[in-house]
C-alpha cells in the first residue's frame, strides 16, 4: 500500500530535550516536505526537499533541522524543543519537485507537546 | 506576500442543503490552486487541482471553480459523510516547491 509513515504519532517531551520525528514514504517520490498545523493558522511549511541531499527552508524553519540522506526518508529534528513548537506535524511527499498536479500525499500526523 | 484566506471558518448544513466554501488568494503568479479534504485525526487528502481562471473540476457532490482572485468549492446535496475540514492551497510560479495553505473550513453536515 502506498503510504507516508510518521513516527511517533504522539509525543510529550520537555524543553530542551532533542527529538526526531521520522518520515518514510514507499512511493519512490522525489519531493518531501514538513508542515506544522496550528489552530487558525493552517498548514505552514517548515522545510522541503527536492531530492536526496537537496533541502531548503519553508516559511517557518526556525528551531528545526532536516536531512535527506535516502530518497525514502526525511526526518525532522528538533535540537532544543521549546513550548512554541507544540503542534501537529505532517510529512508529505509528491512524485517530483515542482509537480504541477499539486497532489501531495500526507502522513497521519505527529502530535507533539513540549512542556 | 503570498497568502490564502478561507471562509467561513465553520459551516453547518442539513443533509441535502447545498452551499459553497470560499478560498481567496494572493500570489505573485498562480501555478496551481488545490483543494484537500482533512478528516479528524488524519492527514489531508487531495481532491482537485485548478490551473487557470474559468476552470472547473467535479467529483461526486463537489465542484471546484476558479477566478483570478478566488476559488469556490460547491457542495451539492451534501451527505453526513461529506463532513470534514476542507483546505485550499496555492503554488506560485516563482517557487513551485512551496505550497501556501489556508486555515480551512470545517463542514458539518447533519442528517
């Protein structure tokens, strides 16, 4: 089954404790992206990757890091989480960078709480 | 600045009561406008892509239309299973790796 898998789905952590949210897709997609979703603000893009070893900042990259060492994986790293990073996070992928269909495939989401 | 505004924030309909959701956008040059559906506890699911003013797309009870400044998602004779949050997003010509999403319209269809 074609899917985007995120882990963990739920996480409660404390300020400053490094964490990684993993994202894996099995569709051989080139493009992957991370979003955060907050009430009233919609989905905001954190980082995106056009292909292996090629990443760029979205609109809200502060406090986050990413890497794309393999085509299928695109982990989101919070080096020193703070309470304002409490949010619902989504990973998404599409066939290629700049795919004009706009068809993004989303994971189920990871709800992160930073105390 | 590229941005997307959706209205209303929430909409409650009776089963069979048709209505429309609005998506207004400001973008330097539109490459595409997209509609997604999001069910509670799930990731968004792709519905439509519209590329140019005057274009229309249909899927079951949903019909999306596009003008130069806004898009409408028309819902004809909705059923309870149409209840979800509907998200609109745009992709700009000058950076098509970025997608700008609105905050969504939460639709509740009562039987």
